C-alpha cells in the first residue's frame, strides 16, 4: 500500500509542476503578444500593407466608450450612426456595416447576380484575384476580364465585352465592377471622366455598376472629387475602414434601400450579422473624423519613397505615377528576386511585400511617418547591395 501512495504523491507533484509550467508558458506568451500588439515600434517600419495599422489611443477610447446594442435587430446605435454617415457620404439611400471588404464585394455580387451571369472587371481586380472565386462559388457568376491600363478600362472595352443577349448559349452579361483605387494598378485613381465613360457603356446595356472602394477615401483625397460624386453612377459601392482609415476591422456597403434589404439576407446567410458591433463601428466613426484628410500625408510619403526607391540601382518603378499610397517596384535589374530583397529589408527592420517573383509593393499608412521613408529607402538600398 505504502509504495502505491508514494507513487500517487509523485504523480500529483509531477501534475502540479506540469500545470505550473503550462500556466507560466501561457502567461509569457500572452505578455509577448500584448507587447507586440500595443507597442509602436519605430525600430520596425511596416510597408507591407495599409492594413497593418494599429488602432490609435483615441480610436481605442472611442471604441471603449461606444454605446452598443444588438446589431442584428438594428438596435446598435453606433453601428446605425456609422451606416447613416457612410450612406450620406457615398450619396446612397442606405448602408450596411460588414466585417470585411471581401464580404462587401461578395454580398454585392450575390445580390446583383444569378447563376450563369457574367461580371466584367479586370484580371488584376481583387474581385477576380483574391476572393477565392467567391463570385462563382457563392453567386454562380463567372468573370470576364477586359483590357486595361493599371486596372482602368474604357467604355469601349465594356461594349466589346458584353455578350449578345440573343445568343442563348452565352452567359448573361450582368455587372461591371471597378476598383477605386486600383490596388494592383499601383493605386491608380479612376477620374470622373473615366467613370462616366464606363457608366455610360454599362447603362447602354442595362448592366449593374459596382465599385470596390477599398481605397475610395484615398481616391477622394488624391483627386478632390467627393465620394458622393464618384459613386453617383453606381448601384452599389463600399469603403474599407481597415485600410488607410486605420480601423481594426470592417467595411461599409451602400446602395438603394432595396439593395441593402436584400444584402441583409446575405449578411445573415454568410454569418456576417453581428451583435454589439458598435465597439467596431465607433472606430469607423472616429476614423471618418480623424483619419480621412491625413491620407494626403500617406500619398506624399509614397511619392517620396517612389523617388528614393526609383533611384536605387537596378530598381525600377513599375508605374510612372504614384497617385496614392501604393508603390510597386520591379527588382529585375538588381539580379535579385523580390523575395530576397524583401527578406534582406526585413533584416534592416523594414517590411516590404514581395508580390511576385520580381515585384515588390510598399504601402504607406498612418503608422508610417515621413522620417521612416528615408530609413526605408536606406534599407532597400542596403538590401539590393
Ligand atoms: C481592392 C481591394 N478590394 C477588396 C479588398 C478586401 O478587403 P478586406 O481585406 O477588408 O476583405 C482589398 C484588400 O486588400 C483590396 O485591396
């Protein structure tokens, strides 16, 4: 009996020690993660994306103090306020808060398109490239790419892409989607005239017009054209809160009352309906008040970085003009891959994304200061060698 009791005591001791070690490990990890997420490390300059921003103290305060309710029942006053604000900003009847920009695009496609329909957009659009073929998988719609310059296409391209409606074996052309600004087109801004040209063609064929406005605020600030004017011809449009505006999450999709009513069905269906989302919507309202106009700084920083990066031996700017906050670089002339240069930059405390074998993308945002641009360019120079 005695030995057995001794065994039991030793086992208990081992159990206690093991759990103490686990508790210690978990708390060490938690402290580490907390430090990582709240620190504002100047030692590390993150040009990977404008989604890398951290909520500022002012934004966090607004979130903490938000009035909340059940969003699914329309009882969250802060979410309602954000929706009304964005609807007015985009000149639409109604708007809906969603967890992501991707969901804004996919819900719009699902409302507008039926199985067998076709969407006209560019091969480099986020819709066709980075959304897991959601248009096909969710709505049953296929994509048709049109020729473009930095993601910007013409009314003539739309005319040429529209299927003959009398051809019963063709898909039905249903929707035209543009991206404002065009991400993989180097942050190019659609001008009013370019939008009008495409809108006229779309209307001639009774096509739905949709705007992916992930960086619509950047386009507004860069061009001086109001968001409402830019979105006037569109049946649906949205803006992202988690990019240049610096929120932790969210996008707001806008359109007619009927469109938003139908979008609500999809929001529930896809599990995007929320509860006390006012905590997040408060960040959005704060961003609209504080982080909109300052996007001009990001554009100036991107332009400065483009000048400095373009002067690095072997590096070539992919696009002649830096219109907003995205800078694309071609590394071919350096004899090194984008990945090699990106990794070397990281060793100098700067993150620049490798977006292809020889393509780098640097993105400015509110956690990047003007002084960081010189440091980042220096790191790129050192990385190229
Ligand atoms: C042009 C464009 N559209 C849509 C999205 C999707 O936004 P989210 O990451 O919020 O889903 C992105 C994200 O990078 C984007 O750049």
